[in-house]
């Protein structure tokens, strides 16, 4: 990834509009969009306070909460190291917000995802709660994790995610990779380490931003 010491957070000049997750089983060439349930902001004071704290910290660090080329580069590097089709740097705001995203080309035939997703979809909410990595070499191997809206929408078979934890203890979000192919169990530790190292790189990148 190229370095930009004078501007550690480049915002793209023009960000393509985010597309909703289409259902994987749609046969129509237009592929009608899959719209996740609307995000319901939690009414629990503790969770509201966590969200406010997350926003305050990101603002103080000068970290963008929109699509960003440097984060996209980090997501791409992580996905390529793991050999996965998709890579995400994900901030947990009102929605899961993919400030870094790597995915197949639009004409590849694979599902093209947008930049946001409901807070209760996928496995990143579990990573946020656990505050540690979650390796799923085959999501169908565990009944607890196989039933998920994203499984059918994107056709995910493998997921590896790790939390983004600031030195203050605030969990900002996650990094993760997903793929429609399951992985051998023997590869799980190596893939887990790749996403953990990617999370460390993201936090190091954030730390280099000028604090306001």
C-alpha cells in the first residue's frame, strides 16, 4: 500500500453508490436487491454510550467514517494474503460501515456488496462482543453460526474476523474476510493470524493520523 505521509486518510474523489446485498438465488438478470431489516438503534443506555464513545474517539483521531482508499488498500491486502474474495474494515456505527472494502469486479458474477449492513447481520457482532478473533473455516459446521441472513444473501462458507480495539479499550469495529468456499480446518490458525495482523495494521494506521 502506498504511503501518504501528508494525508494519511485519503477520501476518494468520487465514491460509487453503495448497492444493497442481492439474494444469491435470484435468477433475474437484474438481480433484485436484498434489503436487510432496518437498523434499530438500541435503547440500552450502555450501548448508546458505547456508540457515542466510538464516534467521539474516531472524531478526535481524525478518522473518516466513510469509504477511504487507504482502508480499501488494507482490506485488499488482507483478502489477498488470505486468498479470500472479500475483505472488510468495518466500523460499528448506526450501521456496520465498511470504510475499507475489497471484493470481486462487478462483472465477475459474484455478489457485489454495498458499504453498509444492518448491525445484527453477519458474524462481526459476535467479534465485537467477544473482543477476540472468530475463525469459521466452514460456517455450516456450527449450527450457532450457520443461520445468518448473510449466508444466503452472499453464499458465505468461510469467515475470519478480528476486533479493532483502541488503546483506550474502545472497540471501534472489526476486520474480516469472507468467501463462498469453505477452508480446511488445518488452515484456520494461519487465516486467523492474517486477520489479527491486519487488525493491528489498521490500528497502527489510525494511530499515525493527526489527533485533533
